[in-house]
């Protein structure tokens, strides 16, 4: 993963738990760097070790730690150049979901080693939607759940998310059922 993600973890911990907690997480994860170069690609093992140390330090499951971070990531990303790319996707929650692949494609222009996920939004006859999440990485579905909640909150919505198909159970990708719990003016 790129240093931008690792810096997001760092910022989350420092903002919510303090610098001493961040130092403890780095020590537990065996990570020498207290800060990361945003545009540098790091081995996924570094990020995974930090998330493991974060979950252990805070007494959370890895899944819960990823979900909490995913929700946080949306606001963090808004404070970076990625925020402008998110905003370019549109004003509604659904437009932003539909624009995720385009956003990642634009990011890949400046981060050539990026291995982005893929997202396909499927409209269902009952008015709900399904989000198909494709990734070469395993275990990040909880982060996607957090991201979805964060994006919905940013748009003034509450969303119900059902994990219908899990890559962790042997499927080739994850599928989430999405239903908005509050009305959205421009669907």
C-alpha cells in the first residue's frame, strides 16, 4: 500500500489515541518509520502489521479496526488531493460510488504501483443496490464497510449494509447489499 494509507492510520491513531499510542503501535508492529512518504509504495505487510498492532493495542478485532479506519479514511482523504477526486464524482452517495473506479484510475496516474480495487454498483428491482467489490487483497471487506458508512455520512445519509457474498468464504469477490435509511434528494 502507498504511504498515504499508512499515514492515514498514523493520523487516526494520533488524533484519537495520542502520540504515545502511535509509538506503541509502531513498536508492536516492528515498524521503524513514525511517518511515511505519501507517494511511496510500501509492502502490504507493513500496513497489515500496523492494523494488527492497532487492534491489539485498542482491544478491537482486526475487522472492527479496519471498519473504524475505513470510516475515518473518508474524512482523511477529503483533506488530501483525493478529496477533489471524490468530489468530482458527484454530490450524491450513489454518484460517488459509481465514480470510485474513475477516481482510482486518476490516482494511478500519479501512483503507478497502485493496485486499486474495483467497484460495480448494481441497481436492484426493489430500489436497493448491490456493490460488487473486487480486490487482489484479502481481508479488506470490513474497511469497505467503514468507507461506505463514511461516504454515506458525508452525504448526510445513513446506509444499511449487508455483506451478501464474502471473498473470505471462497467467492471471487465481495457483494454488499446497500439500502439508504434516510431520503436522498438526488438519487
